[in-house]
C-alpha cells in the first residue's frame, strides 16, 4: 500500500481555503486561540497515536471476519493518519491534529468576524443556539450514507422557511447516544439577538420535542466568545474514546469522506483564506 499517496488530501469544496490552512503550521501549535487543556497540540498528538491503534485493531478484526473490503478501508485510513506530518498534512477530519488545526483557524476567523459585526448590531448580543432534530439519527451501519452537505442544506432551508434571515455561524456536531446506540447530529450556531427567549421560542417551532423533557432548541447567553472552540469541535472525541471505542472506527470512516469546512453552516457570510488565515465576510 502506498502510504504517501493515501496521505494526499483530496478536497471537493473550498479547495484553496483548505490548502492554505494545512500549509500554515501555526494552527498545529499552541498560542491563540487557546482551545482548552483537553485540546492542546500535545493532546492531539497523543490521540492520533491512540486512534492509530484503534483503527489497526479494527482492520485486523474485520479481515479475520472475512470482510476484507472494510478491513482495507480501515487500514488505508490508518496509513493516512500515520503519514501525517508537518508540510505533508493529511487534512482528514479523523486526524486529531488536522481537525484541531481547522478548529483553531475557524475560531480565530470567527472571533474577528463577530467583533466586526457587533459594531453594526446595536442592542443585540451574541448567543449560542443549540438545535437538535430529534428524529434524525444514525446507527453505526447507517454512517456509510452520511451526507453532511445535505444535512446542512436541510438546516438552512428549515431556518429560511422559519423566517430566519440573519447572519449565522454554525457547525454540525455528532454525539453518541449510548442508551440508544445511535449517533445524533445537531448544530451549534452563533447568532445575534435582542431577545433570547423569543429566539428560543421561534427555534422550538422548527425543532419540536418528541417527548416530555426534550430540549431540542436551547439558546444560551455568551459572556465571551469562549464558546466558539466548543461550537467548532465536530465530534466529542474525548467522550467517544471513553465510551464508544469499538464503534469509533465507523464514524472515523464517515468523517474521512468529508471536507473539514463542510461542517460549517454559514448564512449571509462567505469564507475565504488569505496568508493561511480564514476570513468570514458578510454577503451584501
């Protein structure tokens, strides 16, 4: 198997933007924005080694079971992550180092954009809206059909039908619902509002409860922009390593099919890159 070839990123969307980030080693190090003690460069490097072990064991297990096709896919992803190194980054979402780099670049660009937007939105504050389409879930086997672009398109259409026309910076996230054995997609969205309670009521009309006690739409106050690293994390990797190691390889394969910036949902904004930095600019 040619490890070098498997290490070459192949992006479908925002190609130039992706490549700019991968070529800027700043995003792979420390410094600002700080992502928290669980998401340092050292922790990302440790997790890459851990994932290599998980993928390797999963590949061998499936080959022993006679599923050479799945075993080969897992081994190919293992080789891609193993070959990732400075100036030859794999750019894959399952790679803790590359996904962290994109996360940091997104957060840095969004901080600048939000601060600029604040000046034109007198009387409004930034909040984080968490929305969950409770009926939309995936079993590990169904992850082979995961299409994040369609998910994000569905979200934007649903919000547009609900009368939302404001600037939004969102990102899809996937949590593991251990009691049901399912992955639950949901979104964290930064937006401006002058009435947090009214905004939450509007979102609940789009994301209704299925049972008593459900909280499919929650709008939280933001006292700083410190929520942005959480918003842009993509998956709760710490939780998955703790509670779902055996099912993790299937999610990693699904994530490997995605471009890192496909996770974002932007409304009335466009993203570009200059000198290895992301820029979020309003669409007039």
